[in-house]
C-alpha cells in the first residue's frame, strides 16, 4: 500500500473520500475539479473510469459517465488526467474506480501504466475475489492497492474472501442497490462497520447514500472514511460553466463537518 494512502487514514478524524468521473464535463475541467477537491479538503480522491454499463451506479454517475464518453474520454485519457494530477499534488492519494472491462480492453500493461501515472490503487466493482488472480496480481506487483467492497449482504462466511488480498482500505457499501438513490441508516452502518473491523486492520470507508454535511458527520463518528460521489457528480452536471467552484464549496462543507465530528 502506498504511503500516501495509508497516511490519509492516520489522521485524528475520518478521511473524506470523494469521487468524480474522468472527462466529466471535459478533460480540462476534470483537472480543475480535482484541484477543487483538494482545496476543499478531500483526503482521498476516486477518479472514475467512464464506462457504458456502470451496473452499480445510479442515475447521477451514469449521467456523468455518458457525458465523459460523449466528450471522447478513454482509459488512456483517464491515466493522462491522473498523471497530470500527480504532478500537481504529489501527496494526495488517487484511486481509479470503475469496472473490469475497460481495464481488460486496455491490455496487459494496464497495471504498469496506472502505477507510472501515479495512481495508488483501484476499485473494480465487478471483479470478485475468486477472479482477481491475474489483474489483482499485476496490480499488487506494481505496488497498487486493490480496494474491495463489502455490502449489507456480505455475511460472516463471505467476509474472509472479500478481505483476502484487499489493501488500502475496505469500501463498505452502506445500502443495497445502486449509488445515490437512498440514504444510509447510521445504526445499520455502525453495526456493519464494527463487525468488519473485528475481522481486519484495514480502514473502513463508508459510501453510497451520503449527501449532506450532517450525514457525513454521522458516518465520520463510526467509520474511518466517508465516501461521497453522486452528490458531487450532480453538482458537476448542474454547474457546467464553473463546476470547480461549486465542488470546492460543497466539499469544504463536508470536510468541516467531518472535522467537527472528530
């Protein structure tokens, strides 16, 4: 695991993990938005790899992917955005998030090129532990973290398989279903986070269903990280002329709420 990523979870508060899609609304503006996330106080950034069939994503992130693809964004372009970000922000962890098909279509040098671009790890939503030997091994061989997901349906029998080979942090999906459609239930999340942390030393970040500063603060009191994505992608779609300012202002409020909750 990269030192950047581990350091993000060693603070005296929960880490703020934010998601945006590469190329939404354009490659140039994605760079500005990434800078705005850092300026607003994001501790870890997930950079979405746009894909035509994002099965775990709700309408907001699906729309962001379609905007990016319509603008010509590719996985190669996503890595170029990552490389430029790393040049500007040498200490901020950057995780690629998306689906297996684009990584496979890219070819056998994907892990090498991702590492060379300054990426710290990947979240591949549709790559089960049983199928990750080839790509997962390549990622780990390049020093990249493979962040796994657990859900409300991940029971005690399944959890060890999810944790095997995982690194960086564990992403707990707080609601069954797709992103951005329902709010997380704090009591249920607290029980699940406690159960997971009894089985691993990995930090546990909670996402799906977190939109407001108040919700972020509630989750920050029980988890090691708070993940916000759909609300940010909505802001980008609603503020096409100047998405960076809207994102910076919103993320600042989230960061302040998490700081207060510590």
